């Protein structure tokens, strides 16, 4: 068993915060342990809680379409969330829940060591980069503490606003292009 798999198994048994009470399954994340791109959303929803897998509901379908439109598959990347258990009624995770869970994400980032972390939506943006408006900043690549972050909207935002699907698609295409460039040119001084 790899270090990442061991961590995922540990997360599945975690009861560190109140989100363990009502969850069906913790959702550690899934994908390649050596992925170039790591996607980080907010929290599991109903379908994810049921299946124990990230981004498998309506938002996941939109993300998969955007990935395919950019020429990659979800198996090529790693996908996870800021918190690993579903908040009741899909509310945003609370500060103390994020604080309890964040060390798992930090460990995942350390093990996977992706070329780029793609931030999906405001919760991940605020938690990881202290940002406040993903809509204003989406499409940007940021170098923060020696790591590259790409910003885009959460796919769930496109469920009821179909015009955002093309925004997400275009962003994911840019993300894939930048990732290929980074691999070719090396990480130093890209921005
Ligand atoms: S949300 Fe994170 S800290 Fe809370 S119980 Fe789930 S895995 Fe543990």
C-alpha cells in the first residue's frame, strides 16, 4: 500500500470533527499519486457521500466534460476537497471543521507534489490563498510560497448557470496548456 493509499484509508476512519456524525462515507479523494494537476473543491455532496468518491454528482459531470474538452481524463489527475466529509444540507464547511481537516489536504499535496493545484471555487480559494472573489480572479495562475495555483470557478456554479460551463471549459483548457508548458520549460520563473 502506498503512502497516499494509507492516508486515504486513515481519512475514511477519521472522526475528528462533527462532520463525521452524519456522513455515510468520508471522501478522501482519488486519482494518480503522481498527478501533474490536483483539483481541490469545497466538500463532498450527497452523491459523493453515498459513493465515497469525489465529484461524482452533477458538478462532477461538468468537471469531467471540461477535462475531456481539454484532452485529459479524470484518471490523469487527482481530485479532492478542503474537507473530506459532507456538511449537512451541503452548507459550506465551518472554520473549525476546515481547521480539523486541513492537515489531510496538506499531506496529500506533499505526497502528490503536483505541478499545479487547481482551486475550484471560493472555499478552496479562501482556505489556501486567503482569496475572496474567485469570479474576479478566475483564469489566473498564482505563484504562492513556491507552488503554482490556478484559479477557476466551482463546477457546481455551472449547474444552474449554463453560461458558466464555457467559462469553466476555457479555464481548464488554459490550465492544461500551462501545465504542458511548465513540463516543457521547467518550473522556475514561469510567471
Ligand atoms: S471532515 Fe475531515 S476532520 Fe472532519 S471527520 Fe471528516 S475527515 Fe475527519
